[in-house]
C-alpha cells in the first residue's frame, strides 16, 4: 500500500467493506482503492462503496449552518455560534415551558459507536429526557428482541461470515443480499461450491433467489406459518434432535404443542407454498449435518416480527442447529452501524454496553462513568414511530442526527405532518435531506472519510473508520456539535469532541455489560482487522463465535418460545385487494439522502417503480413503463410499472429510497410489533390502478 493511502470502511451498509482511500487532488478528494487483505469483502465492493467519495465533494454538500429566518420564513446561511445558540434556546425554551420529555432526540444506525454513545448520554444527562430513539428501530429490532428472548444476548451473527461456506445448508429468509450487500453473495456461492444447499424464502424471485437450490415464495407476512409448517414436519418425521433439546434448551413441550396445530395443508393455505416444497425444504435442511437460518428485513419488519424470527429460531433449536460449530441463527443487519448503533444508548430502553435502562445495577454503573446520580437518569422512552407520532403534541422540539424519517418512516406523510407541527426542529446532516428542509436550524456535519470512529459490522466485529481527508471549511463533526450544545446548556465537561476520547469512555461504560468493549482499542482494531465483542480486557482475543459453551441465559440453556401464526395487521379486502411489500435496490441506500446525490448511482436507479406480475398488470390494464397508482389507507404513490414474472400475482413491490409522489412509505402501515415496536413495513393492503 502506498504511504498516502488510508485504510477505512464504506459509509453505507452493515457489511462495512474494507477499502483504501488515496488522495487524488490537494487532500480534499480521494479515490477508492481495493483492499484485498480485509477478510470480510476481500477487495470486493458494490457500486455504492466504489462511488462513496462523490458525496464528499458533492456540489450540494452543506458547508454552512442554515437558520430559518423569522422574516422570510426561509433557511438562510448563518454562523456556527448563531446556529448552536438557536438550538440551545429552542431546546431550553421547550423544556422550560413543557418539561424535559417535551424534547426529543432521533438518532441513526449509521452513526459511529462514539456518536451513538455521545447522543444517548447527551439526551439523558444534558436534556434529561427519556424521549430518544433512532431509525435502527425500523431495521433489526425484531431480530434483536427474538435473539434476546431465546439466547439471552443479541449479536446479529453469532458467528463470522467465513463460517457460512462451511455449513451444510443455509435458509435465507427475506434477504436479497445480491442487491443489499453484493460482496456477501460470495459466501453463498462458496457454500454451494462446497456442496452445501441454499434455500431462499422470498415472495419475489430476486437475484439472490435465483442462486438457490430451492426458492419458496410465501405470501408476504406468512413466513411465521412457513417456519411452523417446517417444524411440524421435523416433529412428524422424527427429526428432532432430542439430545440437544434435552441438554441445552428449555420450553420445548410448550412450543411443540403450537407447532402440531400447523398441519402442512393449513400452512399451504396460509402461505401459498405447496406442501411438497415445504417438505423438500425440511429434507434439505435436516439432511445436512450442520445448518444456519439467516433472516433480514422480510420476516423482521412485521407486526409479528419478533415471533416470526422466534419461529425460525425454534426450528434451529429443535434440529440442534444452534450453539454448535457451523450452525445457528443469525440476523443480517442492514445499516452501516446497525449493530453498534443499538448497543450504546441511543435506543429508547437501553444504556451503553447493551444494558437495560430499567436495570438498577446498569443505571448505577453507567451513572458512575458519567458522574451523575443514577436516580436522575430518565427511564425508557417511546419507540421510534411512537416518538415521531407524538411530535407536535407531547414532544414539541426534536434534534435529529443521522436520519431522514420523512422518507424512511412508515406512514411517511403523517410523519412529515408531525415534523412540520413541531415548535422547534434541528437537524445535523451532510446534505439538505427532506427532513433537514423542514428544520429551524440545519447543521452541516462531517462525513465518514473526514473523521475517525468505530462501527460494529453485522458479525459483531468492531472496526475503525480512519480520517483520510480534511473536512471542508465550515463543517463540524457530530461530536463537536454535541460538545458545543452541551456547553451552551450548562454541561461544559463530559462531551469530548475527539472520537478516541469518547471511545475510551464508551469502553468503561460498556465494561461488564453484554456488549463489552473494554478490551478493544483503536490500535488493536487496526492490527487485528477488527475485534469481535465481547472483549472484556486487552489480553482477551475477542469472541468471533458465541454460545458454543452455553447460551447467555441464567442457566446457559436456550429458550423455546411458543409462537402461533396470526395475520398481518392489515389484510387485503375488496377495496384494497393487493399486498404491498417494500425493499431496496442495489444502487440506492436507505432514504437515498447520499446515494441520490451520486450521478452514477442515480443513472442506474433514477426513481421508484412498481413491480407487478403480468397477470395483475393485464387485469388492471397497465403496460410496462406506464404510470401506476398504488393506494393504501394512508395515501397514494405513483410510479412506473415494472412488469415481471419474478413476483407473486397477489403482491406488488416498491423500493423506498425516494421522496415525493413515488414515496413508498406514504403507503406503509405503522402497526407495531408488541415486543420490538417494529412497524409493519413489509405488508399492507393496497389498490393498484393506472394513474
Ligand atoms: Fe458498502 Fe455495503 Fe456495498 Fe460493501 S456492500 S461496498 S459496505 S454498501
């Protein structure tokens, strides 16, 4: 590597591909160079990663704070002092008039661990509010809740990606890796080259499903029933691993009773998957010595997401495919720091180290690190959608960091209305996102290559993004923003702007907790290509594989949880006869705030579309490319038709990266999972007609 290159990681998804950055001009612009020695992606990058530097020098990049003028009503350039004082006044004034919980904070799963930690501390110590949550709630919260419930600990993948090609069979549920994280597809390709089997479960025949030995296409929202149907056959065929169940689990008898009610024929009626295919999936999964079930947003973004994931975990437990080498359940987290973002305190119910906010010992420990009275720390607040829904009523002022809910939240039209109704809104972002455009104050902040900080990828591997370029003049880091605001709000100490200083405090705050980072240092991360948590001291080698010696429950045994199928919160009817499901495309990322500003990505994926089956297209009278109106009980979106046999006849698909008239989340249902508080992005009832 030339001395001028800097090793770092992609700013986008949870794979956190390694890359080198090489300056190509005066140190302000860089190009991406392959980094073949990094084990996760071995040099492979998708188009988003390759083009990520374009956002650094984008012409629409914010480089000066904006403050809404009382005279013109427009956002106008301002100095940093004025902007920060306006925010401090807005937050202070709201608290004085309406109480601490009238001030909310909304974070993001793309924030580094240091920022997520500092934001949580800022909310609870400086603002003394319980009202903090983040967009990661919309990402993997159901899998996290199911993981906690069954295993006593949530780490997306309890094993490294390198184990995948060596297992016998993978069931991939609701994940389109070929589009969401293309370099990870090679793990599945290698699995099949090694003789392993791949089963993909997805209502669409995606590019990932095309790689599978077996593709099952259930009706959206019915994968829980499919898992129960498979488990029914496992029991009926005598394939339960009785020794594993007896020695390493609890609760099988109760779970088994519910399973037996899900006859294969009933499961076929619910899911639309023919019984022989369900049987073939069981043969394939149980026919291998080892196996894994990997879920993503498909089963998780449902109003029964926790139970749906729980049903797949039950299948793993009953067949002895958990807590053993090359076997287990894992969640493919989506956002860049989707894993670390949920561990360090920006979640409504959690403190750093993945500790529970309601645990008195956790409160004492963290309060000790923060130098505050544990009794003064607020309790749990509202979950992400509930917080957004309360804007303008119970919550009057909001600080947003690293999120664009106007595009990414469910029932987005309503969320946009709620944001407009606030007394005060401040947003820190790199571009004028749709949410920032509504703000009273917008702060221009640094990006991935302009700052250092850690992220934790989907494997639980803690990584270091290193600063490669100097930020443009006029731009400050999120940590500097929190440092400045804390000072103005009477907390001059405790909010360092240096990432390393924040990380060292995070290590102390996480020590002894479930996600223990105490032994992880910036130097170790660089030297070891990342360190897997838990890592309790600097002599500890980290933990790539969890649960091999016991699960993280009190008695070391995994817990079966009885679950039963229930319909989606909103079923189709005569008025809304079609199911809408949403997702991503390869050339855009999440709300598109960054990727829509990259010419190459925009050319590849310029706008939304409605994917529908030729029979449905014929029935409603629409040709490929013609405008289609999709209407749900929450609103209407219009986009060109993309006709394909790769989708069920009763289902349409829309990607959710765009704002405006084609905004998919105008339509989605905010019905929440009762445990994880995950909205039901993946299933709602719609009417489809020519626009
Ligand atoms: Fe970046 Fe994810 Fe693409 Fe890798 S797969 S380059 S981390 S967006």
